[in-house]
C-alpha cells in the first residue's frame, strides 16, 4: 500500500528468505563460506549458531541454492519434534530408501551406508541439514551422531549441518552430547549487524525493491533502527515495514526518528530497558557515532562514508544467483567496494 508513495516496486522488508534480498555482512559472508565448505567437503559435522533472527535459515537456503540440481543432495530437517522412529522414517524417505528400511535400525544404517558410498563414488555428496537444532531431543542428536559415523577409511559419507540459537552451544556442552561435540569439525557464530552493516542492509533492500534509500529514511532514523534492533535482521525488517506503513499514513518522508519511536512503542520493541528508544531530539546528530560503534570508527569525519561504506551486498547477491564459487565472492566483494567508493556520496539523508 505504501509502495507508490515511496517509489518502490515491491515491499523491501518482507520476512522471507528471498535470495534477491540476500545481504552478506562480513559475519554472514564468513558463515556462508563455512556452510559451503561443510556441505561440499567431507568434514563431518558443521555447526552454525546465532541469535533468533540473525539469518541462519536464510544462509542455509542460500548455501543450498548454490548446489541446486548439482553435485550435492541435501535433506533439510526443521521439525525438532520427531520421535526416534519418525526421524529414521524421515531420513529413509528423504534419501529415497523404502519405508520398510526404517523399521530396522541395522538395516537402515546398512542401506544408507551403501547408498551414500555409491553416491560418493559417483561424485555426489549428501548432506543432512538440521535447522532449529537447539530444540532437537537428545536421543535424536544421538542418532545424528550415529549417522556422522558413516564413513569409509578415507572419507565421511554424510555432511551434517546443525544450525541453532545459542542454546545449541549450551546443549553441546552437556555430558551426554560430548561424543557429538567431539565430531564437530567446523563451527561458527553468526553475529548481528554493526551500524554500517545495518545501513547497507537497509539501502540494499530498498534498492532491490526499486527505491532510493536517501528519500526513504533519515540517517538518524537508520541509526535508531540499528540501536533498537541491535542489528538483528528480522527485527530490522519488522520495524522498517511498520515504519513505512506509519509514515505513509502520515504522508511523511523520509522516515524520521519520531516515526521509529512510535512504531517501536507500538511493537513493544525497546533496547533492554536500560537504553530507551530515542526521540528525534535525543537521536545522534548526523555523523555522530552510535555508542557501540565508536570503537570501529577511524575518524569522525569518515563517518558519512563509513556508514554507507560496507561493500558487498549487490554483487554477492549475483554470486548466489549465479552459482559462482568462493573466489568469485571475494572478487565480487572488492569490485562492489570500488563501485561503492566511486559511485556514491550519501545513502541516507542527514537533513533532519
Ligand atoms: N543476510 C540476510 N540477508 C537478507 N535478509 C536477511 C538476512 N538475514 C536475515 N534476513 C531477514 O531476516 C529474516 C529472519 O532471518 P532467519 O529466518 O534466517 O533467521 P534465523 O537466524 O534462522 O532465526 P531463528 O533462529 O528464529 O530461526 C529473514 O526472513 C530475512 O527476511
Ligand atoms: Mg531459522
């Protein structure tokens, strides 16, 4: 409903994992590389941990889309409420084994091992992705460990990827899960966006949706969105979508901090009680650092450039769609960096 008012061809902040809107912060890029490595290699178990809404599922989907129809066959489990028997039925079905195979664990493991080793010999890798793994019962995690044992003398047969919220890290420290933890070969934690990354994330999503960032958000509003959302993409999206609705109702653009304050109050989103949502008058002056980002700054006068200077978004989206390899990610990132440096002087208006 607000698209025409803001000059957008589509809504920029939908809560989907649409790869066209994929943005790779340095943390997301590192995690995506790790997922590729874990999926395509014979590394055994890979673990990705991140707070709710930081983008774990988004990254897993991006990593999987890279291999669509090619050399990796993947099985994606995102229902943590399975019984042990249902888990075996799920894996048997997903791997194309007959339902009867799941009735006997011995038969299941033998048939699965045969299948995986045939695939290996044919150059096809097989991956089991377990999303929301923090909620998986211990007995199922034990079964997953058994699957991680399927290997020849030289190689693992099944790549296993566990993603979950920080509780997963705590679960892996439980004594009962020590054998599983020992088999984790790759592990990383997905951080929230920093201020510049939030600014670039907003700008990228607005541009992909056909809009011009500087006409849509004041920079102080962007800083406030970052502050309140703590750089969590899902929260950023919810705040921004509501802010566009509210600003449209008020026929107000660019969106100011007053609108963000109102929306955050309505959504009951606040910064941990200790740091109340700022009003327009309290918001940092354009060019001033958000407190948590002060140490990342090189010099105050560099702020405007640095706020919009995170390089990667657009070209990396092309990487994902184009099935390029990791080297191309690096190239694309530096090309994008150049484009950013040469092409733009301001993303968000400071004239509020
Ligand atoms: N890197 C990103 N690029 C673009 N959008 C993102 C990115 N990360 C997250 N998002 C947006 O945030 C939303 C939430 O992300 P996602 O569902 O991947 O989080 P999650 O870490 O899996 O959360 P949960 O732990 O609750 O499952 C996505 O639907 C997407 O709109
Ligand atoms: Mg998720």
